């Protein structure tokens, strides 16, 4: 596909439409790239760009919003029983000898046992991408269809891969995945909580492992995507992996959600 991208323009258009998205009410995390915070709703988000004047490429996803689990702190204070102070005054104090005889010896210091190491994650299967927190999606290498459409997998555990190969010297390998589908959360939900400096691991179909380190977290408004699509997803520039899903405020109609979450990772 690399040769087809050279010198071509990019713009936004609709490509795929899904139903059944269910998003919680909290807001996904943002970073310095983000526009002002917007509240996500329910539905789907259209993102896309065109490779050449007649080649339409767009992606539509649902976005869950990840809720941090509640944190509970339990503390208590022992209180004396009613009348304990008065009862103590009526009891004669023991003699020093009795005190010495009845005072128990301090227990010997015990060496705490070392904590067991956390279990190792399962081996990563071939043909998958694994995100920093462990979410894993099967990569589906897909070319453009007759009308220029790039299908998005219907399986929540899959991610479409188009663009550069992993051994390319330049250009973006773009992995696009759903965040949720019909009430179930997918691995690409992690894109909203990913952190710079963490690793993305890919195991290709031959079993070779490729490691990338996250360098940019970008939230793009749909209206800004045409101007930024070539820099984010295009064949020029150093080789990189670009992971993308959707989010932001639900605006309905053909637009769906108004933002996309883009995570860029460089070879490490």
C-alpha cells in the first residue's frame, strides 16, 4: 500500500457504521493535545481520511469511558467500655515485684516473609498487538475495498491493520480497533489511559516480536483531522505504529462522536 499513498491528499468521509454502543457517563482522560473537555455519550464516532481523490477511508467506533474503581479506606479507634475509668480507680496497683513477674516478655522479632512475585502474563500469541496494560487484539491485515473502503473487524478482539509493514523504514502502521461493542469493552479502551513511555508489543505471524514505545497521545477533533491526517497516518516520516479509536462528545448524525484518540509509538 505504501506506493499508493505517495503524493495523495487526505480528507474525511463516512465509511462504516455500527450500532449498540454503550458508554458510561464519565469523561475519558485528556492530555495537552486535547481541546476543551467534552462529555461522551452513547453511539459511534466516525473518523476517516481519503487516499487520493477517489479513495475513501474512514473508521467508526464506539467508546467506553473507563471508570476508576472506588478506593475505600477503613480505619477504627478502640474506645474504653462504659465505666472502665471508674472501675480502674477501685483496683489496687500491683507491687513492682508482681509487675515484673506478670509482665509478658516482648515477642521476638519476626522476619516478614517476602511477597510472592506477580504472575507472569501469558505468552503473546502470534499476529497480535499487546497494549501496555495487557489488552491484546488480533491484527487483521486489510487492504482497501473496490470503493476505497477499509473494513473494521466485527470482532471486538480484532484490530484492522493498514499502511506500512513493521519492517518499513518510514510511514505509519495504523491499527484501528473498537473500544466497545454491544456493551462489551475491548482492548483498545486502553488508548484513553495509555501513558507516554510505556510499551506496545507486536508479535507477527512468523513469531517475531516488535517493540514500540509510546511517544505521543493525541485527541483529534473530527474537523481537525483532514489537516493532520497525513502527519499522523501517512507514509512519510520515520516509521511508527499508530493506534486509533474514538471518543469525545456524541453529536449524532453522520458524524457520530466528534473526536478520535490517537496513540503514536516509535520503535524501541
